[in-house]
C-alpha cells in the first residue's frame, strides 16, 4: 500500500513531455509510480481537473538570515516553491569572525534592502566557518528544502579583515591561497556554489561598493583553484559586464571546470547589453563549457506606497514630518491636512531627478496585479487624460484603500513597455529562471511570487503577445532549475525522485495584491504577496500547504551540494 496516491490529475511532470491524466503514488518521501489506476494508499486525493506538477525550485533567493529564524520561508513557500537556494550575489553571513558580523549586516542591508535591525535581532551568528553555518541551517526543519552558497563578500572580509572592504586594497598571495582553501572547505561541506558581485548597483548601507566589485583576475583565478580541487559547485555572478568582465569570469569558470551562471536583466540605459552577455554564454557553451543565464519572468518592479522604502514623495522635505509616524497616524494627517498635501505635491525646483518621478513608467497596482501594463495606463498618461499632475494622481493612488494603495515602477526588463524581451529571454535554451530574489529588497520588491505569475501570465492571461505552453513553463521552473545546480533528485515526477509535488487549480490560480506587513524580528517591515489556487503542496511526501494555507508541517531539510553531486 502506498503512503499517498494523487488520482486522476493532469500530470505535467517537469520533463517538458505532454500532459497526461494519471495517478501519482508516493512512498517513503519519493515518487513510487506515475500511471493509470495505481493501487491503494493510506491517503488518496482526487485531483480531477487539477494540475499535478513537481515542486518549484528557486535558485536565486536571499534567505541567508531569514532561514535561521523562519521555518516557513515565506513568501516562497506560498508559491509552490519546495527548494530554495540562497547566498547569491556575493552576500551572506558566513564565514564570519566573532564580533565582526556588523559589516556583513551593513552589506546585506545595503545590497538587498533587509533592515539591519531585523538582521541584528534575528540572526544569532552562532557560527564562524561556512561548514558551521551549514550545521546551523541543518539544525532547523522547515516547510521547504534550503541550500546555501559561499558568498565572495563574506569570504574576502573574513580573510582580509577591514582591508577586504576597501577597493584600493589587493589581497596578498597568501590571502588568495586562504580564500581558495576556505572555498574548497565550504564546497566539500555542502555549499552549492561560490557567488560574487561585480556590479556598481551593490553597495553596503554605508555607501561603500560591495567588496568583490574590484577583485582582480588573480583573486578570481585563485578562488577557482579551490573550486577545482573541490570538484563541485556553481559559480554564480551578478555583474555589469563591462569590457573584459565576461572573459575574466569565463577564465575562472574554465579553470575551475564548473558551471558559470550569470544574472541577466535588461537595463534601460543599455537595453541591448543583455544580448551581448547571452551571446557570450552561447559562445562559451559552444566550446563545451557549462554556462547559463538566470532570467526573470516579469518586469523587476519597485513597489511604492506610504509604507514602502521608496515612493514618489520620499525626497520631498515635507516628508520628514511624516516618515517616522505610525502608518495610521501618517494616513490620518495626510487626509486631514490639505496644506500638508499641497506642500507634498509642490515642485521641488532644481532638485535632481528621483527614481520615483518616472511617472511615464509608473502604474497603479490593482487587486489583480498586471505584470505587463500598457504605457497608456501609466500615472503620467492618467494625469494627462484627467488634466491633473502626475504627482496628484500618484498621491491619490497611494492614499486609496485607507493609505494602502500601491504603485509599481518597472525599472528592469521593461525598457519598451512590454514583455517581448522577457519572452525572448525565457525561451532561450541557455537560460534558467532565477531572478526572484525571495527574502531580499523586502521594502521595495516582492518577486518571490514569480513562480505563480510565471504560470498565470505566460500560461493563461497574456494578451499583448504570445503565451507559452504550461509543459515548457513548468519544466523551466522545476527540472531546469534543479539540474542547473546538480539537484538531479528533484524537479521531476518520475519513480525514485523526491516527492515534492504541487497540486494546482490552474483555472483559479491567481496572485493577490502585494501588502506591507510588520512580521520580521523587531517588528520589521516587508512586502508580501499571497496567491490562491494551490490546493496541495507536498515536500518529501508531507503536505505543507492545503487550500493556500500552510499546514504547519516542516519536512524540509538542508540540501548539501556534496549530496546533490553524488
């Protein structure tokens, strides 16, 4: 008798094969069989009319701190994600010397917009080495599996001390050898990879660029020697890809003999640069080296409201009178004081342009969010049609719903005001899905919900261009992401594979409107986004979600890279 049989579902198994109606049987946490009329089970679920798919694998998150205090790893666990990998972009919390966590918190706060007070309270730092950190992660069971990567920033700071954060400092040969040794140690202990940041977008809270930005080729090649000795792990990078940058990363990955995984987004200032990077990845693959680009499935959009980190009025001097008020008190003042609103709307004279003033690409967020909004529905366009200023429209939107109204400003992947570029990225054979940033940018972005919008937008709702088959989309978010990190035991509904399963009412699947909550340590603020339509989610055959609500079960474990590779 099986432990569980999910009967009569429309199975989309993660391989890309055509859907079929079948039963899925689970025994001892693994898929036991997939086929018609399977035998009896201790528990049976009728999935007639529902999609049965593998659990989603999210390879690009930043739960490095949250995973130490939150056993449910939300928002990702609400969106069908059953495995999450963090430590991306060269930031994280190990290795760390006793008493030196302040800089890593400062770096994470600046790069990933996670409040320092939250991290100081929530992360216990009861580890020093990266293997110690993995052991700490392993000590807590969660609703999802987690895996970690070794971040370059923490490694450099650990080895070089304060010099590691200064960009005119060059590590000595001995320091490079120590970085290589610690990298090998981390990978052998179970790190899924080594990550580095080479972008000027990444700054610590105090304004300093991320430590790895100026690491020279000798340092990268030295660390690659440690990766080569370990014989496992992915090299993940977030880079601006200036002249010679890809070549340096390619040299390190080639020396290490390991896959290179590059974040790939379209930026407005250089809207075609991503194609150059993707061409380099294809060139590298043609030479027989493993490489891929991590891409998103929707615009990367800053969310703006009265309670978020940024909004169109945050740079106004009058905002200082409001920013430290409790949300309800701030809303009451704004609605009761017409003079205050007038001053808030007043032009700022010769002040420099602020991101929140890009009204031509700023859109109200409805109860059913639109991730391919038409420029004709922007704040600027609404203002022109109604003979108002964009500021007046923006203020009206964020004051709506008792001050909970929200705006979205797509600042990447939306240069032309459509998702045609994203379509081109997703369908490329050299790409994997991986720019969701779960656990990061908590006051401005909530893209951890991307697995849900991947299915609803591209598989059902898109009207401004071609849709994509669910078989393709699910394979891209399951087997494709799993194999990119050597996780061959999951992402596929086939006998012997891990019983991570989503049972989805696709017709009812819908993202809800983002909202601001204060549920982090010290009452810290974050944006969350829920969904409806997840009838059942299983991790290792244990139900973690039922009808869109967590069950409280915590079957998730730490996944170590050494396990995944053999």
